[in-house]
């Protein structure tokens, strides 16, 4: 039997046996079901360590939590559905009105906004023409590409951009090359890595301009575990106050570099409006 199959059976057995209680016996370790950190997102171990830090800050003489990871091949949208259905306890994600309706957001921005400055990945041949576009109205004449379930797609549409989506990540870059749309928004870390990964597609970063919009990354907790959400909120606040969260963040080289790049960026920043609870852009 494959390792993935064994992990799936173990995870589903825990999910089906019973929902984890909100209050556990004194001295017993807290058991939490959550995504596989390596498969679910970049810097997955950082999010796990931040979760453990928040729990440690609020522990009452209890042992460290037991973490049960979902199989690595589970799609993100399936994991979000499992969280909404109480089959998962915690995950981390950018926020949208829909996600906040389905689960309890822990309102502490885990990435300090380093994902909120987005650079335009375009066809290299188009750079001489596109670099003349220096306003949002000019950029709105272009068509964006995004993943089907990316929160960026919702933000772009709410701000007047046309967006074409695709469910498979790699497919987006081939669609850009083929002219299906004009740009993909990426973070500094992402665009640097993807220009190397897709070097044969002749893509490039549009220099000197970036879009910026509020897109915090939160822990989300199953709605039947409000005590856990409140505990994580308290624990993260304590970790921020005593400097231990900053120390954890800065110990991750990619996050440290991203924060320095965000603070040091000197190009043109064009601001997009964030979303309100109704999914519409917030007034300026």
C-alpha cells in the first residue's frame, strides 16, 4: 500500500471517529487535523511553527499538540471544504468574504503583508509596449490570468480587471505564452522562481511597476472550535508582544528577504482596493 494511501486512511479514520472536542482532558495533548505543510503552501513549516508558538504561549501545563496532517495530494479547495464541514481543524490561507463565512478567521496577518505587493509576469516580447502603462486605467485594458480558486482573481475583478482562470497552476504560464491573457500577478519570491522554472516560455517581469492590495494570511479554524480560534488569537498576540513571533518570522530566509524587498521597493505602486464582506471593493 502506498504511503499516500496509508496517510489518507489514517487521516480519514481520525476525521470519522468523532469530531475533536473543544475541551480536552487536563494534561492530555491537543490533537489537531491540518494540511500537509510541505504540499499545501510555500513556507509550510513556518505556519506550523507559528501555530505551535501560539499554542505554547497559551498552554496550561499541557504537552505539545499532536498534529495529524492530511495526505499531501489533497487539493486546496477540498481542504477548505473539509474545514467548513468540521473534518479539518485548522488551515492557513489568504482571506476572502466566503472563507470568513465558512470558518473562523484568526485576525493576525501571518505574512506581515509581504504577499501584498504583486509584480506583473508578462510575455518578454510585450515589455517595450507595456512598460509605458503607468496607471490603473491603462492596466485595466489588459487581461489578467489567475488560478480558478485564487483570491487574487476576486480582487482583480472587483477592481475592474478582466480575468481568465485555469484550475491547473502550470497551465497558466502556457496560457500566458499563448496570448490568452496579458499578465499574471506574482510575489517577488514567486516571480523570481517562476522565471527560472519557465525559462523556455520567454516570459519576463514588467519592470518598475507593481500592484498592491491588502490580502492578509490568517489561520482559519473550524466553526465548531471557537475556543481554539480564541486561543490562537491570544497566543499570536502574546508572541507579537514579546518578540518571539518576529524572531520566528525572521528566521525563515525567504520571509526575511520578502520583508526587506517590500520595505525597500522604490518602483511605482498602484493601489487596488481590498474587499468588503459583501465581496465588493472597499471605498478609498
